[in-house]
């Protein structure tokens, strides 16, 4: 699957996942959450991309919510934050 992340504004990103079925997603990331997960060592775009890679290892793109705030992933996958920080 190919994951393309496009910045809409400072905290909002459009994500297109191309595969057997192409899906589009709108994701928001606060400055605080970005800092918490990356310590500022990578861009928000890279964090969103890695987060989608994480999700796609666990579910098909058609199961990923159409719009969500990045911390929502941790509600479904408790290991998310530790995995992304590693």
C-alpha cells in the first residue's frame, strides 16, 4: 500500500492510501501530541505517515476512520504510542 500525506494546515493532513481500494482520510495532530510522540525530532507529516504504516500493519485501509485526531489510534491499539516512540 502506498501512503501519501499532504499538509492542509499546521495541524491537519490529508492522507491517501492506495491499494486494491483507495481511501482518503483527514487527520489532525496537535503540537502537544506531536511533541509527546517525537520530541520534535521529525515532522508532523512523517509522524502521520508512520502512524498510517502502523495502522496498515493491523487493519485494511478500508477500516481506518475517514477523519480522526491522531490520539484516537491509542484507543484502538494501546501499543501505538510506545511503538511510535521507539
